[in-house]
C-alpha cells in the first residue's frame, strides 16, 4: 500500500509527486499527463487547452521551470490589446492605463470618474462591482470593466466577492492614468506583462518534462469512488488502491461526489460552488501574420468570444509554413448558456466582423475544446463553502491541491507551488511519524 496516492496528473499533481520524499502513485483519467496544461497537434498546428503562459514571480518556481524546460524556453514581452468595435479601434491592455485612441468624450468620462473615485468617503466595497467603482470610478466601470466582467464570469460582478482580485486587476495612480490617456505609451501594467513560453511542443512541454522525472504515473484511470473511512480509491476498471494519505487535484464537486459518508452540510457546500466553463475554438489559417498581438480582449456583446490569442506569436513552431493560428475563448455556465451547435461558424463570422479574418481566408484546420472547469467564480459564499469542504477532507487524510482542488483562481506557477506546499505538509507529517 503506497503511503500517498495522487488523483490527477495536472501540474499540481505532478509537482506534488516531484516534491514528495517518498514513492507515490499518480492516477490520471486521461491518456496523457498535464490536465489543462496540455496541447493538441492538428496537422502541425499546435493549440493549448486554453492559452497558457508562464510568469512565475518567486525565485524557486522560476528556477524549477528553467530546470525542467532548459533551453526550450522563450522570454517575451506581452502584446495585449482591447478591440472597440463601436469606435473601430484597438487600445492597449489594460484599459484603465491606456485610454489613448478612444474618443475624447470617453477619455474625459474615465478621467473624471477616476478623479472622483480618489475623493471617495463612502463605505468600502461589498462586492466586485462596487470594488471596480471604488478603485476606478464610474467611467472606466461603465465603458469596459463591468461589461467585460459580466461576459467572462457569466454572472453579474455584483454577485461576486473581490478577494481574488488584488494581484490580477492592475490599479494605477492619477499620473499613470493621465500619461496613458495623453500618449500612446508602451508602458506595460499587470502581473503578466512579461512571460515565458516553450519554443517547441506548446505548453505541454512543461508537464512532459515533469513526467520524465516522475515514476508511477498511471494513465486512463478514472476514479469512481473514494472510501473516506476505509481509505481506498476505486477506479472504473474495478481496481481498488488503498492509501494512508490522498492528494486530490480533482475539482472539489467531483471529490465530494465520489466520496462516501459525506455530511449533508459538506454536500450542500459542494453543490453551491460556482465555476464557469469555456469553449476554445481553434483555427488554422492559410495566411501569414494575421496579427502581431498575443491577446485581444472583446467586451462588446456582439462578439461571442471574450478573448482571442494567436499561438503563432507565442512560438513560431506552433504553426506550419506561411500560416497563422487563432484561438478563441467563449465562457459559459448555467447562468449564461452557449450552444455548441455551429459554434465554429459563428466564431468565424465574428472574426470577420472584427476584421481579423477575410471572407475568402482558407481555414485549414479547426477544433473545439470544451473545458468543463475553467475559472472559479468567487461568489459571496465562496470562502465559507471552500473552508468547510477542505476541513472535512483534511480531517480524513485527503489533501486538496491545485486550482480545482483548492478551488482558487490559480495560474500555472500557483499550481506548481500548491503541489510543492502539499508535498511539504505530508513530508512534515511523515517526519513526525504521524498518519
């Protein structure tokens, strides 16, 4: 019986195995490791399962990624823009620090709103929408941030808390706002203004590098039951694996669904958890250099997608010959239902509407990836429900780990760290002789 087993061979599960000071067994339901950090190759067009970039902040994670990818790592400055169909123009991302190029009336509205927000004396914000107004003012909120929030999260920002937002939505000074309104300043803002990406293999190069350093990864193993008291995981093929400790990177609702003898209040908390899903519609185009950008954001409702990316600009090795590639993201949930029927045709129509594609462009390949679990939605009961579920799991020797195990808005470096921290907790327990 292994002391610890890991469910899920995504980044956090691989990181946990890498950092555990003991032999362990990893069980992954897919036929390859990586979780969402995987790529698909279609006739030499490489698309990730949702666009992924690396921008680690702590030195340990930086060195770990460099060690794993070695020379297969490219360092780039982000080129991200926002498309405004109403004004037929692009502005630099993020919106609040790059107002230059918008109509004078819009710029004036945003500057005055921001200035008034600086003078605020009212109570502090109670939800994400109030947080936007509190930090940026009515103009910036109305012209972009609230419409985009509704589009990507699929729920009104008034129904969300803002505990997740501090390191993700760049705030700025009045001087920075004015500089970006008066000049087309190339100054970048945000946590991912510079990023890393593999030269070869798409983002899947990272979990592949991990996998080569880890033993005992069992693929095609879908869990169907977790016995909390008897401490075993049962798989679709009938195999039972007993454990002393279980590291779960599975989404929290799935873990509670598989577990037996779960208290009713924990089940209720699990059922209340919110997330959105994303369709990634990927296209290979027989025309080179269709865009110089990495990302473009779309907040206007007439576009199906909220963001598009260009894999060929992340690495030229993701696209064959004189071709281009585009990946579009479309968020959906029970609050915002999107039909998959004819979704590729609708995306192409919108790309033509945005003047990214021409009507006579030849589409060489197309693919639709359906990411059931994409972003965690921070509803107002998020912290209470997650803490309750985590407490139940941990007191039964189940350690939630990673973006969906911890049920947090993690980037890849956060997921790597989550695996490391979870492994260190178990290493410490083992050193004390605890079970």
